């Protein structure tokens, strides 16, 4: 071997034994170090802050799809100007803009016309119809929050485009499960004073259920939940936001079967987010203070249409009474880890809606198996390997 050959030989081994392992190590570290930073700007693949507020996630073929409200600059940014935005990711940290999954309509007669209010979109997949089904809270243009409807749209492709089907007040002409006969015809005085003992009792007795019996129940903040048996449920703030309703969806997930329960009448719960752990159903909700944060609530039940009981505020530590300045929107089970769930919430900025931030935190369990949430400035999926 001459001198040049020896040098080339040495270089080859240096690359093979030093440079390549180092590069591999750096690559794997950078993959593991990908972190979630709750409350910070979260850029997508184009470097633009993710625009998917009040959102939820559906996993399809190992890819995560995040759907949420597309907000625009300024104070009126909470009105739907564009539609429901979709992003995809393989690691829950890097998100690719998949564009608008459901577009608002230019037709002024359409319920989802520009200027309507489209909130908290959630998507589930129906294996029987092979359709992706999106539900969202819909308020009709120019009517404030009085319509309290829920809209449904479907698509053959997860990222859309979704076709709007209809918007309804659920469960018209149907009484909730276990609703006593004598309350179906009970009459209430018209001048009953809000928040008086008599009024609170009247709401508990279903005064608003009875009022809305013919046209259908109110449905504002909402969530969807597909149980292990394939049955899907629509969970929504009803009865003037005073009572949650959990309603069974039909086989193709595009309508209501009429089977529904009332949860915590007068409990004033909104922003529902459900998950199952150790055969129990849990729900995180918020109180009702508009865009301002309040203390989250944790509820539990043995079956989804069973009795839901309040446990406690699931947050601990500083800002626990303000849910770390956020409001729940979804709880994502992360496949591939044991007991891995991500609590997703919104830090709203109504003065400039597009700047709203995302608060994602791992759900933790105490020694009794009760879920809780703790603030973290930065965390990665490695947290679930513990
Ligand atoms: C709180 C709800 O959770 C939001 O989705 C939105 O409806 C605001 N209220 C409107 O004030």
C-alpha cells in the first residue's frame, strides 16, 4: 500500500467507526428530543402557527389528524370565515398543513355560511359506511349563540373535503332516559327568577328539556366518543349550558337514535373531553365563563350512559384553578405506550383569536389510579416510557 492508499484506508475507517455512529446518535437524540411546549407558538411545516382551535384528533393508518377551528386575525376572528382546518403528523410534534377540511359556504342561505360560528369540530371514522364523520357546534349567522345546533359533515377521505349534511337540535320529541313521567307535564311559572332555589329545582326537573322537546335540545360545546363496541356518542352542553347531554349516535354516526342522558343538571359544564381508563369513563369539563379560563372538573362513570359523578379539579399546582389558563377540548390516547393520554386544551385569545395557544399535557395517575394534570413547560413522548 502506498501512502495515499493508507490515508484513504484510515479515512474510510474513521467515517465508518466514528462519524457514522455519531451521526446516528445525534439523529436518534434529535428524534427523542422533539418536545411539546404548551402555550408557545407551534409552527406547522410552513412555519405558520397551527390554526386548529377547539380541536380533536383522529388516528388513521398510524397518522394523527388534528381538526380544529380556523381562526382569523382580530376580534371577530371567532366567526367562521374559512372553515375547519386539518393537519397531519406522525409524531404529534411536527404537523403538516392539510388545508381546510370543511369549507364555509358562500351561499347566504347555508347554515354554514361565512360569518356563522363553527366550534369544536371532531371527526370519527365509521367502518360500516367507510366515511369520516365530522360533527361541530354551529351557531347561525347573526343569531349570537341562540341557535345552539350541532352540524354534521362527511367525507370519503380523512383530510376532506367534507360535505355538509345538516345542522340540528338533537333528540326532538324524545325524552331523556329515566325521565320521570310526572315531569313531562309539570308546569313552571313564567316569572321564575333565575338562580332562585325554585329556578334551580325547575332546571333540575327538566324545565328546559320540556321547553325544547318539540324543536330538539340545545347543543353547544361538544365532543364525540366511540366506545369499544363501536357505538358512538355525541356529548354536548345543553339546557342553556346548564346540563350536559350524552346522546347515542345512529349506526352510520350521522344522526341521533333518541337515546340520551342528562349529566349533572345545573352543573354548568362545558368543553367536554372523554377518555376511558381501567374500565371507567372519565370526562374533563370546564365551568362556563365564556373565553376566560376557570377550574376544570373531572367526572367519572361506570358506563357512558350511566351515572356521572364529580370527583375533583384534576389540575394540581400553580394556576390549577384556571386550568393553566386554558379550557379542555380533547383527550388523546397515544398508541404504543401503556396508559398514555394527552390532555388537549385551548388558551383562548378572543382579542386576536388566531393567536390562541395549545396546552397539551400528559394525563397522570395518582396512587389510587385517579387522573390528574400538572403543568410542564416542555415534555416529550418519552414521558410515557416511565
Ligand atoms: C366557551 C366555549 O367553550 C367556547 O367553545 C366558546 O363557545 C366560548 N365559550 C364562547 O364564549
